[in-house]
């Protein structure tokens, strides 16, 4: 965990000094996505097949990204960031579906690494930039808003097209960011265990978006329609047989990753046909908060969160004490309850439970 913490910059404004990109190279990152990592030695060719949309959302146009957004993202590839972003080292504690687990390459007591981060300051700035545009567009197109944060524009409008192109850039940057972190993880394990990454078999199971709007075909009222599906704090959960699911997993459905908190557990599930019909092929992306960050700080007053987790057999490293107290396990719903609801409702099907033994928080 010490080596991982040294190799993966984390915290507010974290930067990787040896990976600061010039503008042209950053544009290539945003338009090529995960292929850029393979071409530049930060990923394995076989990783691409296990990433949503093969690690590249089509239609990305770096000309739709502001200079301020580019500047914020320039030195942030391979960094974890802050808030609820994490790297979790754990192991497979329970197997619920032996066949699905086998096809995913998971087995009981196997060590796993789960990564949660996104497009960092670049994506945040793209959002900020386009909220201003969308507020004007909502007025322009006569769209009444119940809340200003729901500002929007027609998909086919100039404002809508430019936002989709910029959002694709952010998503592709996020794919690359997670792939570069995966590279640092592989290097860290190789350094500690004195084995090559291939000997360690640190294979990518799946990488999926969790804040994204995508054009997809779904059935509505008995008719197939081309829709813009918004997944905010949600993840895609496509069923068996869907052509978007990687071929090795197509018989069981797309992997669905639902992390909990740093003190309990996380889950791997697979998508279902029922979930595709009822929820537009979507599932939750995590347990969800019970407390605000301010409430979590109050609840953790006088407590040693690091010691509490150590007593539970979990080593935690955070960029600051402030992050750790905001992310205490009590601040989140119990992921076991959440996943049991998802499984029981047929939205996605449980495959394995992962227990943490080491966590890095931004």
C-alpha cells in the first residue's frame, strides 16, 4: 500500500510531474481514448476489449473543450483526485455464481484491485463551462426548468452537439486516466513482489463509465427508439447477448461494479434482460451517501478512523485526514442492502463480493 500510495498521486489538485502533456498530445488522448495508452506503453492491447466502447466514446472533438479545461487536465493523467475516489486492494470473499465468476476470471480468495476515478479537473471544467451555455440554451429553446441544475438543450441543437463532443472528450480522458493508474498499479505490484505484470496476472476485468449520456436504442411503448440515456452516478448494465458486451462475457452479461465504502465490501454483478427493459440497461454505481460531508466530519469527531479500520484488518492511506473523515463508512448506506435490492429487483445479478484489505483515498 505504501508503494501504491507513492506511485499514484492523490488528493485535491494532485498532478503527475512526469506525465504533463502538450496541447496536441492531450487532444490525442481525448480523441483516441484507451488506444492512446496502448500506443504509449501505459496499457496492454488486451485491455481494450474489456473497456466500455473499447475505451473511446465516438464523436469527441477537442475543439469543443476550453483552454481552461485543457490546462486543468494537462498534468492530471494517472492521478486519483479527491472526494470519494479510491484504489481498493481486496479479495474475493464470496462467490454467488461460479459460472459467471469463472468467465470473469474471478475465484474465491483471489486478490483484486478496484479503481474509482474519472476525468479530474478537465471533466469538472467542461461541466462548468457548458452549464453556462445550457442555461442560456434552455431560455433560448423555451425549456422550463424545475431546477437550474437541470439546464439542457435539444440533442440536435448546436449547443447539444458541442456538449456531447466535449463530454466524449472527458469520458475518453477518464478511460486513459484509469488505464494509466492501472499501469502504475501493475508496476507497484511488480516492484514489491519481484514478478512481471504478466506473471502477476493483473488482468483488467472491466472498465465502465459512471457519469455519462449516451445515444442508445431501447424499446418504449412497444417501439424501438433512439434515445439519449443519462447515467449520473449510475453505470451501464447490459444483458447477455448484447453486442456491446465483450465476447468473453456475452453469455453472462456486462460486468457491473458496485463499490461500497472503505470499511465494508464491494460487489461485481452482471446485467440482466429485465434490467435492460425496465431501467434502460442501467444500475447504481455505488452504495450512496447517508451523510453529507459536513455531517460525516461531525460524526467522526474524536475518532481515529485509521485505527478503527486497522482494527478491522484494513490499511487505509489518504492524502489528508479531512478526506478520510468525510469518507467514513458510516457516511454511506450499507452496500449489502443496496446490492440485495438491485439483485432482488432483477436489475443486475450478483456474482462475487469483494472485501477490502487496503484502501487509498484521494
